[in-house]
């Protein structure tokens, strides 16, 4: 844990971000002016105007996704897996002795904020009194006693159930409409900032209507027990369930952290709520934490909107919790991106140990956290959402949710060992499968230019004024497409990107200038990096290509296309493990990327994992046009990877027997049979080694013939004579006849 930075103290900082001895809020040692705790508020200066959202991706019209669909579609596809909803009677208990912890007691005077109500000389601190520094009266007791009626007798208070950053929370019974409700008031009604924040919560909640946001029923007033002045209380639905913080502290399975797929599921629900606030209401939430998200009977709910502010608000104090809040908020003020920052920090603290969380330490990397090493795309999503530069983060909740769904698909594919495919809204399908030639697979890499140009292309923004033209010329030759686009008098971003793409294919001399111009005008558009990488790959500059594609992968951690591109570069650059990881991620998640299967098979073959290479190809779906080629290449990979004197496994013979049933032309089938039987003949000559401890018996036949040297030779001779008959080339015919004579069984009678 972290130690208190206050001079002369040095005690440990508690889980809530406060010193366990002096109550001082944790602060980053090099940033004394940053917000601290409980939630904290920045004193002395108004927040600067929010900057325009960074355009880190194509225009929003490219994504036909709404906030209602962000989480809803995922649920319909059984993508999100959350714990069972709690029973309706699982209500928060009333506190027997409700108190504000001493380390959270500060003078309510905004200009003072001196520590008050602290223990001295072994005596507990006073819950009520006067600040010794400025004389301001303070009280940390609940304002509503059990049994009190508020709201013209409608609500009977049961008692306090919790206290949040801005006030006590009470459970009450609605005497008019029989139901439990929650009342929330202020910690100290004399604090003008608290009062303003509470009023903001009233306005925001009363106007909000979203399944992931707590419902506000009404607002009531009740006299302050000390001053007699009216205090506002928000009346909200009473949620049955636990906060995400409670789920971590009291996990049902005994694990100290939530499963990563559940963390992603909760985050998707939260992002749906934030998108509603950002887009439909023009509000920033500002105070997200694991305490402010409830897993209730009615689903995942965002509560405690006391820190909400208008997106264009330049004057209100900035609230937030240490560890969750963006430490750079003092510089750029609250933005949509700072809300998304808090989502990533919440995901991190729910998923793995985070010792420096409350001191604004960056999220650790895969080297420090096993979970992040196991799920690199999850790590990439957290890294982008918390990038120190707000312009490099996700530009909207929908953008982040879209990538998070892709990451979650990868995670579920690993956890359940089955694909979780989806159609990308950012990339088209792969254009073709290269490197699937049975004559050279898997020992010869595919042509680099062909492999580069087969990668998926970014989708065209349908809102672009030239989208129709681009669709109309999609079937034209590259030369004709280049001519049409170059002659346009009023080019758009999409036409300029397509022109760059076609010039890359044509190796046009202006390609470099095109990309440089696009980079100057659209420095944050990931598609420029994509085409830079593509251009470098076509030119054979693997290092530059890998840099460009890695930049795209950093921006889009949930997409398959950049992983394919990085894997292609890594395989050519000798980084076989990296290539295998990316190919495997894509292939295990979505079986429509057949090039990933062939790429994975080539890399695994090169690493000596012959069985793994074959299994990757054998998983190609029967519906794929490459299914037959994949089955054939799987058989050939097992044969070509065999080392003389080593055992042959049962899978080899099972796969080889398929050659008689694959829909191959006669010449291709007999060539494959001959190659496989040559391997088996070598195995026969080395005393037929069989794996030690194998439970599967040695098969008796292969390809309809006895599995012994006599049977193998007989089928080999037949294959070579068939090939001699089929080939039109005299030299080849003679060679096949010679092979048949060499392999035929000898008769000694």
C-alpha cells in the first residue's frame, strides 16, 4: 500500500484513498495541486472550457450504433455475461451507528477545509462543533432520524444506509405508494458547492430516463434540525443489490476480483448510460467509481449524479474521486474523454491488484499483471482510454463500447474455446486468402504485395458526399479508379483515402505525397496510419509498416484487421511468437478470417508445432470456399513436418484418410496421396515408431489399403501410374513411371 505524503505522518493510505492516521487524502507526490478525495473539488480557479472531442476515428455516421444498442445488442447476442441479479429483497441495511469517518471530516467553509471532528488525546472526535480555525459550524450527523416523516407525510424514514461524497443516504417507506425509496441529502447544507452539486443532481436525475441510470421519483424538503432552513432531498427508486465495490469485497466465489468478462460487461452497461448523458443530455458524469455502479434486481444502474455538469460548463467546481479521476483534469478541464478515463480506471481496479491506484499511478502493463498478459487487447483498451493525451483516447462512449465489445469477444472466445464473431463497422472483410497454395504451403511465405493488398480495407463513411460514387466505381480496375478519383474537382476525405489506396496498389509515384498531405490535414485519423502501413508493406519496408499498423491497433484494440496486419509484419520480421499470438486471437474469435488460419499454421509450423499448424487449418468451416484447400494443406503440413525416425500419431492417419473424400481433381488428389504415402513408407522403414503411452491403436488400413509396407507400396505405385497417365508433359510422365517402378512391390516367384 501507499504511505501518506503528509510531513511527519507516513501512515498507510486506506482503500478509500485517505490516510488511516491523519485522514489526509492521497495525493500524487509530484502533483500537489491535483484533486484529492471523497470526492474532491478543485479550489481557486474555474474549470477551463472543454476542448472539442478528438476525431480519432472516422465520422460518427460510420457507426450505425446508438446508446440503446451498445449494451442491448450485446445482451441479445449473449455476449455479456454478468452475475445473477440479486433478489428483490436484498436491500442495504440501516446503519446502527451512522457516522462520517473522522478522516473524511473537513470544515464546510470552502475557503478553509481545515480538519475537524478528529480524535485527540485518546478521545473520539466530535460529530458536531465549530472549526477551530475559522469558527464555522459543522455537523456530520444524519439530518433525518428514524421515524421522521418528510414530504407532507408521504415518506417515513427508516434510517441512514450510507453516506456518499455529497450527503447521507436514507431508506424510507413510501406511505402513499407502498414501496421502499431512497432519500439523499447534503453532508452540510451550508456548503455552497455541496448545494450547487446537489441541485445539479436534482436537475440531471429528474430529466434522465435510461435503464442504466437510477430513477428519480420526486424532490422533497424538510427543515434542518439545527438551523430550521429547508433542506432538499432527492427521492429515488430503492435499488436491491450491491455496488461493484461490494461485489469485489464480497465476491460470491471467493476470488478477490471480478472475472474479466464480467468487468467488460459491467463497463458496457456503464458506457451506455454515459453515452445517454453525453449525447442526449449534454452532461458529463465526472464521478464514476466502483461505488457508484449498482448491480441491482433491475440491472446495472448508475447512481449518485451529484457531480454532473454541462459539457460546456466552465465555472462549476470539478468533483471526482482520487484514483478514478484524470490527474490532468486541472489542465484541460472535464471532457467526455475524462469520463471515459474513469471507466477504464474502474475496470482496472475491479480486475486486478493495483497498489498505486489512489496516487494516480498509471495502469500497470502486461509485465506486472498476469491478466493483462493473458488478454493483451484488454490491456490495450485500458491503455488507450487512459492515455495522458486526451486527444489520443476514445472520442465517445460509443467508440469505446464498440472496441470493448470486440475485446470481450476475444476474451469469451478464450474462456469458452469457441468463436464469438461479429461484423466490423470499421473494416470490410478480407479481400482474398493468400498463401494457400498446397504446392508451397507451409514452408514458403506468400507474396508480400499480394498479402498486403488482401488485408481488409477501412469502410467508407456513408455520410461522405462521394460515398455513392465510391460504391459505383468499386468494381472498376485500379487504373480506371485512379483516373476517376484524380479528376474529381471537389475531393472529400473518403475520395482522398480511396485514391491513396488505389495508388498504393499501382505503386504510383505520388503515393507518398498523398499520405503526407492526409497526415497534415487529419493527424488523428487512424486510417492515415493504416494506409501508411499498407504503403510501407507494399514497398517492402517491414519496420515502417509494423509501426503504422501498430498505431492502428493501439487505437482500435478490439478490431481484427490491425491484428492481421501486425501479424503479417511480425511473421516476416522474425517475431514468430507475436505473429502467432495475433493470428490466434483473430482466428479463435472469428472463423471468417481464413487468412489468419493459414498465417497461424505457417507460424506454428515454423516453430515446430506441426500438430498445432494442422489443427488451425482443420478448424476452417466447411462453409468456407477455402475449406477443401485447408483440409488438404493440413494433411500436407503433417506430412511435410515429419522427421524420419519419429513416431507418427493417430491424427496423421485420420487426416490422411480424408484425401479419398476431399473434392479434389484426380491429379491433385494423387499428388497428395503420393506425398503422404512417401512419408508413411519412411516411417515403415524405421520400425513404425508409435507414441509412447498412446491410447489409440495403430490403424489397420490407410486409404483403403493395408497399413504395412506391402500395402503402402501398392498404393504408391497406383498413384504414380495415375499421375503419369494424367500429365501432358513427357518429362513428367517418364519421371512418374520411374517412380512407380521404384515403389512397386517385388515378386520373387
